[in-house]
C-alpha cells in the first residue's frame, strides 16, 4: 500500500487536506470521491525526505509548458474528437502524436498514462499545472459529471480564445507607450551624457555669458555624468525592490490598487478585470460548476487582488444562503450596473446570460479605450520627445546664436 497526500473540496466548499493509503493513485482517487470530495491535488506522501514520484515524469510535470495558443488548439481538437465518438484515451494519443511543442507532447503522454491507469481526465490534468489551471480542470470535471464533455470543451476553447484576445488588447495598449518612453529616456540620457558635455569646453573657452536655459542644461548634464552610476543603480534597485514587493500578499494588493487608481490607464485595468470576472463566472456557471466552486475559481483567476478580495468576501455571504449581488454592492470595484445585472440574473435564473452580456460589454469598452489611448498617447509622446530634444538643442545653440548676432552687429 502507498500513502498519498491530498487536498480536496468538501460539498460545503471548505478545503480539507489529509493522507490516504491505497494500492494505486486511481484507487486513492476513487476512495476520496466516495466521500463526496472534489480532488484538487493528490501526491505520493514524502518518504525519506523525498517523494517517491519525484524520480519519474509525473512530478517533473510542473516544468511542462505548452506553447502560447496551443492550449486552445488542443481543447478544440479534443472537443471535436470526443464529439465524433472517439474514446478519450484514443483522442489524447492522437493529440500527443501531432503536438507541435515538446511540452504539450510530454503533457499528452502524461495524460494518456494517467487515463490508461484508471484516472479521470480532470484528475490526470492535475499532473500538468503549468498547462491546465484550476478553472480548466474544474470545467473538465463538470463535463465528466454532466456527460457533456464535448460541449464543455468547446466552451473552454471559446473562453481561452476570448481571454487571449483580451490579453492582446492590453499588451497592444501598454507596449507602445512603454517602448516610446524608454526611447525618450534613452535619447535624453545620450544627449545629456554624450553630446552636451562636448559643448561645455567650447563655451568655457569663449568666456561668454550663457543664457539661463544653457546653464540649467549644463548643470543637469554634469549631475548625470557624475552621478550616472548612482542614478542607474538606484533605478535598477528600485525595479528589483518593486518586483519582490509585488510578490508579497501586501505588495500585490497595493500594486493592484495603484494600477486601478492610475489616471487614464486605471479605468482600462478596471474594465479588463470586470471583463475577466464576468466571462469566467459565466463560463463556469453555464458549465454546471457549483456556485461556491465558481467563486473560489473566479477569485484565483481574477487577475487583480482587489477584485479577488471582493469575491472572497462574498463567499461567506453566499454560503449562508444570501444572494451574490448583496455583498458585491458594498464593493466599490464593481459598478452599480454590474451589481444590478447580477441581481436581475439571480432573480430570473439567467445569471450566466447576463454575465456574458457584461463580459461582451466590457470587452468592447476595452477595445474602444485601447484605440483611444493609442491615438492619444502617440502625439503626446511625440510632443514630449520634441520638447526634450528641442529644449536641449535650443540651450546649446542659444549662446552660439547670440555670439553670431553680436558679431554681425559689430
């Protein structure tokens, strides 16, 4: 008999952990399911300070990653084959053979091994957490329970495609200003450190009274040259410190709050969070995942800690039999329109439909705002670059023009 450690969800929504002895992993899964538990994780218990399964592919699997976009193709093809009547094992074998990346190929091999050993697909997917997240596994589990695996997989593929589209919109909104700002700072540093100092010796040799703007530019140039190591070192240290702070619970919460409060971009990030919340919620509810399980998954996949905290606060209220809209009404991150539509959906039994409408609305809002930001930021950054470069050029040539003017007058 082998001892296994597990983490699972009770019907009440509570997370429980423990150990169980069984002859195989499949037997352990079956024994736990008979206790009405939803398995989140099942590993061999540690022996001699090391898990036995760490020496095989199963627990090397956290390193398995799929290429970007490959999961959507995998999901769509699996749905097609299952819907056409192929067995799950045969479908996974075909997908493993035609997988493009080594990561997905290894993942399919792992799934085939687990399913052939008697595991359900949802349980087998837990061995590849870098490929299949909690939301994906929960929906597959719902498909297994309802017998609508092909329908659920198609919904999953639709969800993944929509999520990737939203991610592309955000990247397109952020990439241009970030690159442009780096170029502006780089050009400014080059001018102040590499170009301006060469004119300083010329001005000193001429012994002329310099305009205020030229004195200011030369002073800034001297400071940047003398303190270059301190400036760039402080900048690097600041980036590293912020990166580490963001990984803490408090830091993540503060960073997400800051992002939501940013001028112009804050509203965009809020709409993105609401679109992701609504689409995830709708997809899970439509797939038959219980409400408490939905809230747990939505909290983990919201992408913003402020939204996650709001969802976490609502779980206890829903567990006590209250409506979801009641606790959400007190959270400022959710606009009144969203709360009102959720309340209507709860009363009419059409919650998933209204959530889908909310997601579509905010998706369109994000796309429109991205286009607006792009058209706004481009001339703004060009103006900033023009002011900086023009200011430096003017400060350098102002005394030269004065000298030429004086010579012409004489």
